[in-house]
C-alpha cells in the first residue's frame, strides 16, 4: 500500500529470532490535525531496542514490530493545528510520540509520566494502531513530541541525543547537577558517555565508575576528572562521602553490591538509575541507606522543555556524541543490534543512515 497509509519498515517478527529483520509495510495511525509526518533520514540504535526485541523487558511485545526511537528526518506533512514545525524542517523524535496533554502530569511538564503516554514503538495509539519506530521510511507523531534540530548539529550525531541524551540530561538537571557538585557516572557506554558530556557541560566535577579498566582512556578524553575501576578491591573506600549524585547508566545493576556505591554518596545524595537491567535488583535492607541517608530512584526519558534545553546546550557548547554509522538494511539492522547486545566495540552509539538509498527520496 505504501505511505501515507503505511511505513516501509524493517521489523522483527519473532523474539526467538530477534536480530532477523524483515522488510514489510506496517500501518500508520490515522493522520490528525496535531500530527506531523517525518521522512526518516537517520535513527540511533538504543539498548532499549535490544531489550525490547529480545523480550528482556517483556515477552508479550506486539509483532511485527519496528523499533528505533532516536529519529531525525524531514517534515513532509503537518496538520492544521501544528505551529512549531513546517514542511521541509529537519525534526527529531525521541522515545515518546503521544500523551493526553490534559492530565495534571502533562500540565506540569511531566508528560513523560502521563498515564496515557504512547511510546514511539510498541504502544497502541488511541485509534488502536501500534506505534512503529524509526528503522523505517516514515513516522507519524503528535507535534508536541517532534523537535526542530539546531542547524549546527549533524544528523547522525544528534540522533542519539533524542533518547540516550535526554534520558541522562533530565535527571542530572532535576537532581541539581552544576558547579560545585561532584557527579559519578556509572558505566561508560551509550548512556554513560552522554552522562559525562552533560555533567561537564553543566559545570560539575565528573568521575567515571566502571568495571572495565580499558575504558579509562576514553573516560578522560570525554572530560572525566578521574576514572574509578569498580573491579579493584575496596575501590569505594577512598571515595567515602564524595559524590552528590551517582548516575547509574549500566544495565547490570543486578550484579552490584549496592551498599558499596551508597557509601560513596554525600549525606542525602542520590543513586539514580537510567540503565535498566533485565533482571531484578539485588535485595536491600532499609539499613543499607542509613550510613549516608541516601536515596535511590530511576527516571523515564525527559520532558519537552528539557529536550529543547539539551539541544540548545549541545548547540552552544558544540557537544557531540561519539557515533559510528551503519547503513540501514536487513543486514545493517542485524549488525547494529547484535553488536549492542554483545557490547562489541561500540564507541559509543550506532546511528542507522543512508535511508534514501533504501527508501528513495521521499516528499
């Protein structure tokens, strides 16, 4: 059938064959007056994509499913009520494409916690159509969740900011990251490298904590003051009561001895998770929080004002994510998700590119 009724997508059809992508037309939701259509030019590959298609986070995903929620492309159609974008604009879409925008959370700029939110892929729209992601020719989204990309940000570099970037920027801002604060970034991967970039840009003294000693050089190149190897015996003891914030970007928290990490926090400090493991967290006693009076929490992406602020910060300070590009295709999608799954020399994000070579010029 094709656009405007469908998107030409690379989709997973079986979680037991999660890295095998099949090209097929998938339905787009009915176009409404608040919507924009975007012809996709690039899409970042997020660990969330892998957790989803492997069934790691939930096994009952709707199939076939096209993942990808770090999308940048050209606006090719706008609804009658759309004011923030016009045809021809370069726009980005992150991990959310809908919300009711009327509830108390939405009215308080907490639309990422809307009880009726629609994730970019795998969630049903109000009309029942399953949202499909950016490993595809087109996406259709509510304009509130589409963002004009600053001219100075190159497409493949900006794409990963739309999920991984926002997911780390939002909690750092909300927890008070800035001058005079000491921030530890746990895990130096796709999320963690953004954590270092944003914490530095916001003026904090930034450290990287990782169990992989080979990542020290990259941590320092990204701007970390110091690298802490958590595989070393008693690694935590020299850093007792050091950090205001520990931003956990690793998805292996189930393997952590969390009291060791809590002990490095200042009184009332925060251990905050944006890396989400497939397995449950280790058991904890209430007493584990007492030595520093610390808090543990997690967050879900960020809101529109934070996205706009983050993109402006990246533009002004010329912040660039570390990105490797892969041409989109069945083979390219397979390579990307398998290498993310296996942590196979990913430094530090993949972006799928060269969409025109597969889907043609789209207007």
